[in-house]
């Protein structure tokens, strides 16, 4: 199975500052025939289900604020929140859908400093 | 409104069985692969199983193979998960989720339910 490793486990950022978190996969998620990276990002607030933010590593889901952006290719990916808002406090998960079974990272918990 | 709503969770003894349901609305259910994902208390997300729109393909994580069965009824816009021989480590919130890539099983998940809690304990 493809192992997804997120870092850091937790992150504290001041309001209005940039938050950056990493996701690394044990194998490349880039599929040459489609030229796409098979990686998604989710946000989960306490007591709520996950919410899709990003797919294809960098495509923002409809309705997601543009302060959220995804980047990276192959095995190394990044989720960036350009200017942290209070409502962004959550746990963020990456997911690979390149191979079966689909697997998730362990999550990065984002807090306000 | 596009949504999925899970039901059927509860407390069950080790070795017991439980059936979960997921009612879909607001979209053409029969056009989409559907998945079950679980989350143990205080833990991360684990994909459990998914099923093709016509039930012709089903896939499971190794830890539930032979014990869980995913199925669907497109006429009723419903997804199911039959769980047998349950273990303590199956304790989790179980989410029903839609996979928006209609042409492939390799997909992200865009619509999630609120989840239903399954507790396996004596």
C-alpha cells in the first residue's frame, strides 16, 4: 500500500500569516498518461466530516476560498493557506487515489498561535 | 441539495454483525462510484470499501475483506455496508462518500455524510 506521511503533526500560525503543510507519498502519484497527480486535500473541523479542498494536487474544489492552494508533484506535495483565518482551524488530510487501496495521511492539526 | 445520510450505527458485541445504510439525494446516484470511509476515535481516515455504479466492481481494504460487504440499490438511491464478525478495532465513525470521477474508481471524494458511529465492545 502507498504510505502517506504528513508533516508537521501540528502547526500553530498567527492570524493573517501563511500556513504550509507537507504530504509525502511512498511512491509517485504522477500518472504519465494523464499528466496528473492523484492527490487530494481535505479539511476536517471537530465533530464534522471531512470537506474536500483540492484534487489533482492543485485544483481547488468549487466554493473553496482562494487562500487555499495545493502544489507539488510526484511524491512531494504542499497545502498552503495564504492568510490564516480563525475558521481555518482544523485537521488537514491528504489522500492518494493513484493506487488501490486509496490511503490517507495521518493529518496535520492547524491551530492559531 | 446534494447530500448523503448514513444510518444504522450502534453498539455491537465482538463477533457480531451490523448493517449500515446511506441514503443519497440531490444527484443521480446511479452515475457514481460510492465509498465507505471510517475514522476511529481520535484517529485519522481509513478508506474501507467502494463500489462501481452498476455493482460490477467492489474493492475492500485488506483488514475487512471476507467480513464486510458493500452493496447498493440504485432504485432506492441507497448504499449499504454489511459488517460481520466485528472486532474492537472496527470501532469508528463510518462515512458514506461520493466519488465524482464517473469513469474511474481512482477518485477523490467530494460529498460526505455526517457519519454513523459503530462501537464494538462487550
